C-alpha cells in the first residue's frame, strides 16, 4: 500500500466531525485524498457525522461477509470502515477517516506502514464549554467526558500528529488541510 491512512481521533467534543467536514469541503475534488464514510448502527443526524446508517443486523451481516477493513464497538454502537479503503490505499490515495482511540492498536497492526494517527486536542475549558453548549449530556456525564479526554494524552505512536482545535475553526481546518496535503 502506498497511500497514507490518516486516522483522526480525539475526545468527544473536540470537534473531529466539524474539522473533517470543513477539510472535506476545502479538499473536494482534490486528486489523491479521499474521505472515508463510516458505517454506524445509528440513524443519520442532520448536524452529525456524515455516515452510512445500518441496522445491527445489516452491520453484522456485512462483518460476517468480510466487507469491513476495520470495525469496533463503542458506547453501544458498531462502527466500520469498508474494504474500499484498501483499494484506495493500494491506488496511492491518502485516506482520511474518523477513528477510535481504543481501536488504534488494532489499526496499527492492520496498517503498520500506512497509518498516520492525528490526535485532535482541545483545551479542557474549551472542551467543557463545547460539551455544555451541545446539551446532550448531564453535568456528571460532562465530567466523565472530561476525565475520558485525559486518556488521549497517553497515546503513543511513532507517527502521531498533534492538532490543536482550541482556536477558531478556520485555523484548525487550515492546520488539518496542511497535514493532509504535505
């Protein structure tokens, strides 16, 4: 495989989906970079991640048939990346995907030479403000999310790329686009 697999990870509320959406818009039509859709066992939300919704039975059927290059379960949902990413990488394309911190060791095993993890970081006070603003979690759940964000600090990978998303979205998007295109 000659393409790079950009594996974007970060705590809930760090802005991964927003960053990926804006980078995708800026790089639309660019030769050499493709953004992979995840297959997820949750309905599509207008403001959420651009994913392909599958029922649990559909997901399991596709998993059994070997149609996922990667798959994992998290927070009661199943997530998968289709085998099309392998074809894209073999063609020398750089693939950008929304990954999972817990799945990083397995992704590293599967793609030892292609994987380039990008850790999206955000200042804890900014993260708290974002989590409160979205209104999906209680105060206790927000504190849990903030504590969970600390687990991302212990990530170790030889090609780990750090991206700070505490500032304006335009700055963070520009930084991500630069990483993906250089």
